[in-house]
């Protein structure tokens, strides 16, 4: 079984030629050694420069700032995540500034070294962003070197069928960041369009569960049920950090003035309080969303999006979930609602874990994998635990 994962993308910058031989002070944030390097830079009170305005770069910048570090986030475009969040990206940029992060827009051209060590990032036009450490967060690509050497079929990733078996093989499988589910049948609707690995941990856990059940059946001599075509679902992208929340999914390009049959777009913005919401519907069904600074509204919109539900006629009623009254009145989501997006764990799974004896976040995480990714769901796990024992005491 191949689970070779992905490798970080090395940007084309003067002074950076080999991802395996980076200058001192320059690194990615992919393993423990990278994390230790950033920790050492923070301890030395060096300014951390993060290159990349995607989720990984923003979360790295927020984590460093939360540890008391001086952080500069460098991104292309007007605002970080502008392509995904639209006007909501400007609200996010303001939230990053309030978190103590210096946000700089510009095109990077190269790095500057002092005594052989990183000292500044050069931008187009001659500007420089000085710092003691540079974190590269410019995306990832599936690792296919081993598969290529074995003459397996590859595209963006290692091509596998719906059973995660490498195309044209009898006993080779691939899962996770390196696996691209594309069965090669021209009439398969699930395998048309973009099939590149999403680079998210949730699908990887689901593939591991699927393959684990198949292997268990084979070892037990039981027939292995063929997996159906994967359901084509738009990825839900979540930025979760203390004090900064953003989520987006589906089609978000339409604006409120777009005229199309069945299309409606509602936008609400309150930049002064760091809040923004956008809801795109077709025939009343939610097909796209952006939500910044409103975690409960965002969670409800994601639930409606995943269930392909119709929105209430009064879209503004959803905004009240993040008001003081809404927080008190909001009912907890049902057991099928996803509580941990990183691992794809539902609220019901967490509730079963707590009912089975888990009484702390680490215990629930060990038993369900919930909370083992970004950690943004720890408060929700804690709420499930507290609610369970409150009900037990009351009864």
C-alpha cells in the first residue's frame, strides 16, 4: 500500500534552488523538525516571515503570533484567501491584523542572506520584508516518485479506482494525499473533471477506514464489497484559530447582482466587528457559502450545505446564531453533523465515545481521532462532554 503523501511546493525565488538544501533560517512547516526550527526562532525573538496566504500559511502565522512572536504574512493579491473568500478576505485580513500579524501584499522575487542565513524576503519593486526566519507555505504536490519508478499510472497523484487499487494492478493500493481516485472509465460521472487529491486529512481518514475494512474482509476470507463511485462533494475549507474563524464551500463567485434562473445571492458585512457572510442558493438550495468571524452561523451553513438543504426565506435569521441571544437559543446540531472536519468525525461519534466512558478531550481524541488535526474543535468536544454529564447529574 502506498501512502507517500505530498511534498511542499518550493516557490521560484532567487536563492532557493533545492527543497532538500534550504539556506539556514528557511524552511517549511511539515514535520517536527520544521516546528522545532520555528520554535527556536520564536525563542530567539526573531521576526517570523510566512510566505503564503492560504490556510496553511495563515494558521502558521496565527500559531506563531499566539506564542508571542512577531509575524509578517506575505501573500499575493489584495487580501489573503481572496480567491476563496471574495470580499470576506478583507474582513479576514483585518482580523489577522488585530491578532498582531503584519499583513503584506506583494510578489516575492527572492531571499536575502546575511552571513549565510536568511535575513529578508525581496518583493517586486525593490521592497524588502526583514526577518530572522522564513516559513514557506505555498501549497503541496502529491509524491508520485515511487509509483513512477514502479511504472504505475500517475497524473496529479497515483491513479486508483473506487476501491483505491492502483489502475492496472492486482495488489497495489494508494491512499491519502498521493492517491487520485480516477477509474479511467470515460462514462464515470464521478471521475470527470478535477480529480486531484484534495490535500485534506478528512478524506484520508475515510480512505483508511475503507481500505481497512476491505483488508479485514480479505484476511477473514469474506467477499469484499466493491466500493461505489465516490460522491462528488465540494470541499469545505475551514480556517480555525483562536479568535479567527473562516469557512467557505461550493460556488462563491456569483455576486448579488448576477442574473441567472433560480440563482440568489445574499451578502451581509460588518467589517467593524469582523463579520461577513455570503450565501449562494439555486432554487432555494444552498450551493455556496462564505462566513468570516461568525463560527456558529458558519457551522449551521456548512450543515445546510452538506445536506443540500433549502435556506429559510429570511436569510438574516441565520445571522442571529452568533448574537448573545442566538448562542443561548441555538440547539446543538444532530448526531450526523460533522464536529471535527480534520478527521471527518461526527457529533454522534463523539457522543458515543463520551457515553462509553471518555471524560476528557484527550480521551475522546484517542478513541475517535476527533481533535487530532488543527484542534479547533476542542471546545465543541468539551461542550459534548459537559452536556453529557450535566444531563446525567440532572437525571
